[in-house]
């Protein structure tokens, strides 16, 4: 069977729990090459990855944007798929996304994300939150997204944006009137299942907020934790889902802490 002309790029840091499932699902999808960009993992991530590919690189701890850029520059195929290490691709997802991209003339096509599990409160809250975000944005992120390599290299990733680079990248595509789509084709995502892991992830992501504010201006409500909290509390009440308010309160605390850390990092960072 001919390989698909696509380079699957998997940025990962300490992803030993799910990366083997991810890599196995990519292998089944028959991609021409698999590229793993590691963020200085301290667990068994690299031991697992080397069983599936020899194309393993390091982002030297410089963040997701740097990892996405390295992966694109190392890719040899016409198409690129960015796939998070906690994503599972059902069979034929990559070929179907490529066809949708070509036939619709899109710059990017992101798969719809379905939960791999919803057994805990936190998984259910993240799933509800994610589905509403998909409906609002209509551009997807880079969790499981297919693009042409030329498009990625043309727009590139801003090294200044260490996290939130997917938002920055898709925003720049949107400003340039590039067609983006969230497909009905779905993949599975392992949502974080407990309070501690949700808090840690949200705090880490929020370290990018000061950089996004510096780039896009202080008047963007998407980048201010108190405004984000008020929006989601109001939506939870209006949608009849008040049970998810504690989840958004936790997000607020984590984002506030992450934002303070991001401000400190911004002051000492050479990327200004």
C-alpha cells in the first residue's frame, strides 16, 4: 500500500501515558513519516517513540511554537498533520482530512475532537468546554489538523509565543482570509481526568497570556482570566450546566497563577 504524502508531527513532553496509543494510530493511518519533537521529557516518552520512528528532535525546552516550527522544517512531505500526543486517530482519518483539504481549497482542516473517556467530572467538563469552543471559533487549533507544508512554512510560528501558538497561527491565517475548517471527521482525545492535572495544564498554558497580550493588545477579552471566568459562568447558567462552574473557577485560579509566572518569564526572556 502506498504511503500517504503526509508528515505527522507530534510535539510531546512527558507523554508516556498516551503516546504509544497515538503513535500506533498514526501508523495504522499509513503516513509517509512520523516526526516526534520532544520537549525535554523526563519519563519514558523517547523510549516509546524510538520504536515507531527515527525522526526524533528536541525543542530544547523552548515551547510548543518552537516544536511546531522544527517539525515543519524537518518534514519532507507535501502535507503536514499536527497531532497531539494524547490524540488517537481512527483508521483513514488522515486520508479523509487530506481529501477534504484539497477538495474545499482550505488552508487547514482540523478534526472534531471527541473524548476518549468521560468517566470523571473533569473529563466531562473539558468535553463540554471544548465543544462550545469549537462552535465559537470555527477554525480549530492544532490538536489534530492537516495543512499543506507550504502554508505552514509561509506563515511559520512566532518564537515569542511559547504557548498559545495554535491561536496565534490560526489568527494570522484568518486575518489573511485563508479558509479554515473544523471537519465532521473525528479523533479521540484523552482529556485530563483529575483536578491536579487540569490545574497544572491550565497554569502552564496561561504563561503565554502576557505574550499574547503584548502581541495583540490589552483590550482582547480572550486573554484576561477574570473576563474569561465571567463569560463561562454566564454561559454555564444560560446553557443549564451550572455543575461545570467549579471547573471554570479552577481554570481561573490556574490561569491567574500562570499569567503571573508568564509575566515574570517575560521580564527575563531574551525573546522580546
